[in-house]
C-alpha cells in the first residue's frame, strides 16, 4: 500500500512572531527535525512539505542535502491550513491509498508512533493520535463559564492524522463547497459521517505555537539527545 506524508508548514507564525517551522533547533530548521521520522519509516513512500511560497526554493535546496533516496517534494501553501493540505493532496502520487498528515511544527514524533497510527487507520476511514486531557476543560462565552466538560471524555487531538485518500478528497471538497474550515482534518471527515479512530500519542509530540512552547522544545530536544 502506498502512503504519502503531507507536512503542512506554510503558516505565517503570527502567534509566534516569526516562522517557527524555519527557526533553528540545534542548528537545523525545525522542519528538518519534523520530517526525519518520515524519512526513516519504511511505510512512507513520499513526503510533501508545504511551505510559504517565498520559502519554497530555499527549503527545497536545503532538503537536497538530506541523505535519502525517498522522494521529498517542497510546494507552496495556501491561506489556511486546509488549503495547504489540499495543495499537498493534489500533488500526491496517483497510486497513494493513504494520506498521513503531520503538522510541520511537531518535531518530536517517532517512527513507532507513525507506524502505530497508520496500522490503526488501515481497514477504517482513518485514525489519529490523541492524548487524554489532564486539565479540566470549560466551555466559555466571553469571560463566563458555560459548562465543565466531563474530563474522561476529552482527548487532545495530535497529528499524524491518517486517512483513506478518497475519503479525505471527498471531505475537503465538501468543506470547500460549504465554506467549512477545520482546525484539523479529522473534524471535516467526522462532520460528514466518516468513522475516525484514535490511539494514544505522546505528550512529547508537542505542537510549537507560542514562544513558551520553544522553551519546552529546547528542553525536550536536550533531554532526548543527551
Ligand atoms: O494553525 P495551526 O497552528 O494549527 O498550524 C498547524 C500547522 O499548519 C503548522 O505546521 C502550520 O505551518 C501549518 N499551516 C499551513 N498553512 C497555513 C496555516 C498553517 O501549512 N496557511
């Protein structure tokens, strides 16, 4: 079975203040750390990295120095994450049956987790990684609490998120038609009735969003590479 990895990394870094996907972590752009386990996993046939238009040439050149025979393509993203993923989807190999989407700003994924979530997706519409919430989650309006959600039912979605390519194509098409924008891909497949499973990810698989997250990223990197 052919599997394409799509790595959306075309964000402008507004909350962070710069493009964190290109910020150096131990001398290498973050995105290099992110794609390493996809290079290492034998289940992944091609990697499509989606970056801001103005960075396509530079990132493409830098990836040429990566020692791998695997096909790595660098393309430009869209205004939203969903558009960036769609750009990647359109470039994926015609023979790919599964699409594995992973945030460009989650650099501490492992081959084991990639392969675990792919195995969970096979035979279903899709599967994602998630971790149980250790915080109590409140639904709010303004600065008023509306309700407290039952913590045992709350899981935090991570990536990779792996889907049947045909299901993802259909979901994105419907999302475009109906003007829906999901904060992850699973949400748009769920909305149209696909059954998406999940398995437990890792709390080290953090998404770097804010400056504070960079402190955690450096600490995790140092601990893992001691
Ligand atoms: O929006 P969020 O913080 O969830 O972004 C998750 C990933 O989606 C990041 O790696 C970001 O670079 C990517 N993204 C993208 N294209 C956009 C916006 C975000 O590829 N237009």
